[in-house]
C-alpha cells in the first residue's frame, strides 16, 4: 500500500514537472522573434527528450505532393546517430504509419516493435534497421488539417508512453507549429509591405491615410515630396486644404463628403501649390473604411504627380484641329493610292490573305535571302512572275538587275543567242557582237519563265551554267564566268515531262532545289473579294472613274466562277467591267464564260482532292455556308457535320469575306 502511494506521488510529480515544462515553453514562444524561432524549437525538443529520457525527438512536416515527411527540427541524445534536417522520409518505408498519421490522423505508439500488427511489417523492418525500440508519433492538427507530427524515439531501452502525457505533447506541438506559422505570416507581411513600398516609390506614388476622428494625415516620404510638406511637419486637414488650389477646393470637399456619407471610393484630379508656390496637378485615389458601428473610421489612398501628363494633354488639345484636318485629308485621299501603297509595303503587290497564299509567301521569304535556285510552279495567270520579282527584291542581289527570259516566246533558233550571246558573224544576220541575258544578269538574277518549253538541246547548255557558272557565246570558244542566281517558272508538270523524255532529268533536279507552288485562284476563293476590289480601284483610277462598291450579287458571281485563267483572267474581267460601268456601282461586262471552255468529254481529268474540294465548295455556296441542319451542306453531302468540318480544314477551304 505504501509503495503504491509512493508511485502515485512520483507520477503526480512527473505530471506537474511536465506541466511546468509546457507552461514555460508556451510563455517562451508568445513574443518570440522570427530569427530565434528555429533555435528555440530545437531547445524545446531537447527538453522534451531529456524529460522522457529518450534518444531522439523531432518535428516533421508533411509533404503531401510527395507522400513523404520532411524533418524540420530535431534534437538528439549523445547515444543516437544524427539525421540531418530537411531529410525526406518517403511513405514507402513506413506505409502503415503514414496511413494512420496522414490519412486517419491517429497516434502511432508502441513500447516494443513486437507489439506492431502484421500489416505494419514494412514499418517494423524500417524501425529495426534504425535501432528504434519504442516510438511515439503524435499528429499535430492546425486549421483542421494535418501538417506536422512530433516523433519521440527510444533507442537504448524500451519506453512506456503514459496516456496522460499525449494530450500535453499534442498541445506542445500546436504551440511550436503556431509559432512557426506566425513567423512565416510575419515574414510574408514584411515582404509584402517592402514590395508595396518599393513599387509605390518606383512609380512615384505617395501613400497616405486620413484619420477622420483626429483629421490628421499619415503620409509617406514620397507623398511629402509631391505636396511639398516638410519632413517633420504635422499634416492636418487645414494644412492639406491650404495646399489645394482655391478653384479646386470645393471639389475636394465634395469628394470627401461623398466618401464619408455615401461610402464612395475617391478618384479625383486637382491642382495644388507646393511649398515653393509651384502649380502641380495631382491624381488621388482612396478607399474609405468604417467602424463596426457604421461610423467612418479612415480613408486610405495614393497620390501621383500628373503634371507632365496634363502638360502633354494640353499640347495634344492644341493640335486637335490640325489632327482633324489631317484626318479629313487622309480620308479624302484616293483609295487606290492608299491600297497601292499598302500592297507595296505588304508583299510586292501580291494581293491576298488566304492561308494558301500566305504559306507560299512564307516560303518565298525563307528562300529569298539565299542564292538557292527556285522553281515556281503554277497555272497560267497565277502570278509566277510577280513571285519571282518579289524573291529578287528581298534578296541581297536586289540592287542588281532582274533579267526575264520568256522561254516560250523566243524561237528555238534564237533563244541560245539570247541567253548566252553571240559573236559577230556567228550566223547569217549576226552583224555585231551581242551580250547574252546571262552576261547582262551577272551579279543579279535571271528569271526563266516557262522553262518547261525550252528545247532539249538548249537544256544541256543551261545545265552547264547551273553546274559550273560558265557560258560561251555563239561563234566563240572563249569561256565566260558568270555569277547569276536562277529563278525558273513553269505551268507544266516537269516530272511528267521528264517521264516523257521532253525535259532533262538532271536539269530538273538542278532547278528543283527549292520548289514553290502557287495555288490557282479556285483554291483560294477567299482572295477573290480583295482582288476584285483592288483591280476595280486600279482601273477606275486609270480611267478617271469613281466606283465605290461591288454589288453582292456580282461578288457572288465572281466567287462561283472557276477562273481557269486565274488572277490574270479576273483582272481582265474587272478591267472590261470598269470600262462599261457608268455609275458608282461596278457591273460585269457580261456573263462569265471561259474562252477556252471545252466539252466535258475533252476536259482534262482532275485529281480526287480537287474534285472533292470543288464539290464541297458548291454545296457550301448553295447553303450559304451553313453546315448543320436539315438544309445544311452536311445533310446534302450525306456526311456527319464534324466529318465535313474536318474535310473543309484539310482541303484549306475558307469562307470568303
């Protein structure tokens, strides 16, 4: 009986001693500076370690995104092996304990590892390897979520963990974690205040606060500079009103009255007279704050010196009439000249903004800066010559000539002398020496238009120029070196010409270094409205006519036509229409019908993609570009709307503007 009383007394003394420890630690962390926090936490853990006479006591932080614990603070006895702070303990080495602590929020406690259940076999093996005999791990809940745990390890002898100590240890953990969170909040607040002050000073902004109960202002140093207040001067409402320009004082009083009575935010621009008597413009913004009783408490805000902005505004106002005159002048300028200038600044008079054309222009820009040979494919009238000229103008050779040779327009017996030159008496009629086009283009660019029409015999000589940069005049054995960039164009399928042995294969590969294919107009119908407007303005200007619009029905007719002659045919159609137009609205000269139209039996076969594209375009035009619904294009074509949209995107079909 006596022994029981002794044990009970000893237990009470232990509990009192532990309560005293908790009380002392709590008092120590109330006003603890943030720079001493880490050291004091480790001192507290050391005292807990000594109280329980164990070997290790640590505070760990949960890393939920990693499923792991991170050691933030730890204390050791002289018999234990230290574990570095910031060490991460992954879930995989103690899955049973992780689930109980992190997921269920339960305490993990054992006097002996043999007391652990079978499902904790992985954890048991880890603790045995670490030499832990007894363990007590307590979850610390803050803000209703688990963020930390306290872990106490016994490694020399097994330890019994009295139940009555666990709530107090949990309280200690909450004290430590709360101190950490408070310090982090203080640091964040200090950083925020420093950033705010830096931002305000950098922007030249002055911060201020008006206390309505005392009518006194708190102002930053920047605000004093703006208003011209002395560094130690006390600023009250009377002093502030004295610095406001007399003509703006009533405005300021009305703004403050609304802020107090109607709780409106403050935003006002007004004039002040600073300490030197100089006039300034100030912009002030503020927000009123109120007591729980509803009474106005204070007004906080920011002020900026906007004198320079106001001066600029006055200068702009003085020039307003001049700007209005200039605007009217620009609006009255001839529309053709403005569009012409726009196209020159765009891409060398190549009109159009369709994806197909922009892709070609992008390729031309890429190759222009090089000396690579370019082969331009395209049907007749698509603008192959304009593309060649654009490439030359963007190249380093733009200051040298661009020499154009139409290989289909020169007779076969003359084209060689035109290209390579001739000596006097080289053939009948050669009365004088003549330099060839390659010589004239030396240092510049030569454009071989319709190169597919070149005779086979001449192709071999052209190949020599491309390979070796050498030519020989007709009637001369002297070799002449030339430095010429070659641009070529053709409306033929040169691969097919090679297959039919009408074009040299080796010359084809020499020319086909960088192929560019210009799409026909029927594959970029979205460019037709822009082209039609451009040509209408161009020829109306030449013929001194004022044509202001193209009717929708006329534009629809232009869009529905296939344009076998491409842009050239469209230009000629517009020119004929301008000639016959007598009013301000453009009209066509007649029905659109190709002069080269043939019977369907003689019509050349088209590839499947072209046929599909034309058929889809026809359906879209008939439905006014409606895709879904009973009368939509998808219903007519017996396709799912999403399938039709995919085909439209793949075939590069765009609705014309």
